[in-house]
């Protein structure tokens, strides 16, 4: 479970960071025809807490992994 939690946290952190700092989210939503969601999702009030949550999850997974050694 440790590796799954860590890999989920890292993947989510990378995805959220890419969506925050690049136009990746707008490209993905345009590809699937969901451009009406850009006003809701392409907002710092949504993306930055999501990034913070995934970073906290990654930190917790690393802390838990070191604690079990």
C-alpha cells in the first residue's frame, strides 16, 4: 500500500502542477469537448488546493515509509 499511496500522490502532484503552470488543462478539456468546464476548473481556487492536497499526501506517504523502516 505504501508504494501505491506514494505513486498516487506523486502522479497527482505532477498532474496538478502541470495544470496550474501550463495550459495542459485547457488542452485536455478541449480535446474531450468540455470547454464549458474551463471557467470552473481553470481557477486557482480549485487547482492550488488540489496541488496542496496531493503534496500533503506525498509527504505523508514518505513519512509513513520512513517510519516503518
